[in-house]
C-alpha cells in the first residue's frame, strides 16, 4: 500500500480492504495525492468517517464509496419517483437483509501461517493471537475488524433507505437482537439477528437482519434463498425495491372511513432491473469524477457513504449498550451518554493511528 502511494505515476487507487482499514488507507492515499475508491462501509466508526471527509476535502481528492446501488439504473429511478411523491409523503423506510449466515463455530488460536503479516492485517485493531476465524471472510463478525452484517450487506440497504427517505442522521436509535441459533461455544461476536429503529421526529427508518432461515416480505424477491431489499411507505401507497427491480402500489386495502370496506390496491408500476450492472458503472462514475475534479459528480461521495455508515454504527452502539440513544447530527455525538460517546472512536495501535488532524 505504501509503495503504491509513493509511486508518482499512480493517480487513483481501489482498495478492497477490511472495514477496520478503510479510514486509514483512505487518509494515507489522500495525503499522497491519490483519488480513492474504497469499499463499504465507509468507515469502522463515527470518528473515522469525519476524518475521511476532512482528508478528501483538504487534499482535493475524489473519494468514492462502494455503494453501487447509487449507480444502478432502476434504483436511481425508484428514488427519483419517491422524491417526486409517487407514494405521497414517505413516512417509513425499511431496510431488510434476510441472508443465511451459518454459525462460524470455534477454533483455538494458533501460530500465524507463513507468508501472512498478521501485524499489518490487524493494523488499527488491537493485537490478538492469530485465529483462522478472525481472518479471511469471518473478520466481519468480530467488533475489532468488522461491524456485523449491518455493516456488511445491510449497509447497501441502509444507504437506499436513507436515500429514499431523504434524511441525514436520526434524533434517536434503538436496537435489539442477539446470537439466537449459535452453539454456546460459537466465537462470533456480532448478532445474527438484529433490528433497529431510527426516529426522525416526523418519519422513521427501520432495518432488520435475519441470518437464519427466513422467507420473503412485501413482494421482495427471494434470490439464492435470501431476501434483500427495501420497502417504503407513504401517505398514498408503498414501494418495494430490490436487485430485480421495483414495484409501486397505490390505494388502501381497508378504508375505515367507509366502515372497513375492502378496496382494491393496485400495482401501478413494475420496473425490471436494467442492464447496466453495478460495480462497473459505479467505477466508471468514479473515473469520470477523477477527470472532472468535481466531487459532486460522484454518485457516492465520501460524505454520503459516511452518513450511511454512521447509521450502522449508531445501531450497533445501541445494541451493545442495550438502550435507546439520542444523537446530535451537528456535533456527531450522543446526548448525555459518555459511555456511548467513547464508542465513537477506538484506541488505535501505533503506528496505525487515524490522526486527529489529517
């Protein structure tokens, strides 16, 4: 990474590194004069996101977050329709991830395999003995390096829900869940079942993670045994959005003003997904902004990605502390809860320190 950053011929980098490396890798790249495509979620905690934004702006770099939905044709169209009032005023957005995740089991610590620099892999995270379950894909399920499935798959749906609702960060958050179908000795730390509610005062955003067996909801499609997507509810109807397309329904099933008479609810729009794909067009958008030098050309500029990542961090903090948390979007701090505020950042391990000043 450092060698690439030192290369004057390199103008931009794409870095599919684990969550706990996103911020520091991005900041180092910006300081070296590189534009950055970094995967989701933007950051591992709230403090890191703000430092990423500061670095991008200070050094005039393009930083695109891997929120590919922001460049998918049918999702752009669906969000535009919501903002234009296709279902009236949107008062509730739901992000759903019913994705099968088997327990990871238990394995003892062991010597680090030859060829792996365990120190560099852990980077900003605390030093721990090497364990197979903390490496490769399973790093997602440990708080040191991952953020659970809410910071993995659900981040995409969280981003779409916030996009469709047209909001920033909430006034408060409540989250519950647990490891409900793992054996007692399973090493996973993050929940495999989790729900959260974000209160905006005049609207609400909800998400639900189910890692166990599940079925469809609200017309969303089952793909590979999984149901992943978004539902939006408005004063005049509702919308379902997933990877296959979107549907709009208008009217009410029951009108209480007419004595509970059942009325017809109509599907007024059924849009199938386009052919533009996801990662390819999203990368093309990034490269176009690299040429234009205008970060507003990015579909998922770092500021957008950080806000959606912060939603995941707020929910995980509420889950871990087992209480409702009030949040001040302007200061990016919890109100009247110092324990929660300490979880906005982490104790970094030298030399892998996300700086206070970028």
